[in-house]
C-alpha cells in the first residue's frame, strides 16, 4: 500500500492530539506524533482508531494517521478495531473531500473486488458490504454489477449474505451486521435490492444458465429466503 504513503505524505502532524480529560489521558497518544507514521503499529494506533472523533482526536488528527491506519487494517493487524468501525469514522470525517480521496477509494475498491476473486482469504461479504456502505455515498452500481452473478464467488457471496447475514423483518431482508447505520443511503439501497425483487430476479436468471450443481443448490437456498421475504411483503 505504497500509494497510501505517497498520498498522505504531505499531511503534516498536528501539534498535539487532544483527548477527553474525563476519560482519556492525552499523554497516551503522544507516541502517535513522536513516532514516524510508517513505524506505528496496531498496538499504538488501535486505541486511537477505535475512539477517534469521539473521545480522542479531531478530523485533522484522523486524516494525519489514516494512511497508516488503513495499512494496518488491511494487513489484519490484530490490535486494530473492526473494519466497519474505522470506515464509519472516515465517513464521519468526510474522507471523500480530502485530497487523498482517490487513494482511499482505491483501497475500498480493492477490498470489494478481492471479495469476488476466486480465492479470498479476507473478511466475509457481510463485513465487506458494510465497510463499502460506510465508506461510499452509494453502492447502487456495485449492486448492479453483483446482480450479474457471473462468477462462483458472486453466487457464494449472495448466498452467504442472504442465509447468514440477514433477517426477515416486516417483509424486508435486513442485514444483521450491527455496524450498519440505517440512515445511510447504501443501507437503504441494499435492503431494496434484497427485498424488492432485483436480487431475486438475478438469482432466477443465474439459475437458468448455471449447470454447476453446487452453485444451483446455493442459488435455490438463496431464492427460498429471498422469495420468503417477498411473500411476507405481499401478504395483506
């Protein structure tokens, strides 16, 4: 992730990182400014990344550290918080208005695309779609592309999300990942896609052209849940 180093290199350190005096000691975060960014580890950055913009730090502080935070996050440093937490912070900070927005967007896109690669050792689709929903203002185009169901990972991801990552509530399939903010536009887009027909139509189309028995079984199971949601919605 050298691109992140290059993108955030011009962002200088703040004079100090402020912390809530009632519950945090600002001295605990001094190491973030006394240590070169590229040498910071999850041990030093994990607490800041979890608490940023709440009890520790400002948008400027977060921007200064974002490049390194993302490097550690996407190399799965065990001391870093959940991905959804970090990207929710970046959304709150308005990362897409930063000069470094292109570099962050590339990381988000790489995460999404790796999830649809043949061999994906990364986080599951329920995490990834929430991360992308937190980071981006809309995921409509991504859902249209996903609806092609033109690969085995695309089918497996939809099955995983529908079967293990959603619940039926008031005739809608609702993602169960607790990090979703129901006020985000991507949340509404995903619920509409799953609940109002597009995902079901995609499964039917894929079923008609698929010969792989394992994928057909996954499609059938996903269809049962999607159709159950639609049936509840149609009920008087």
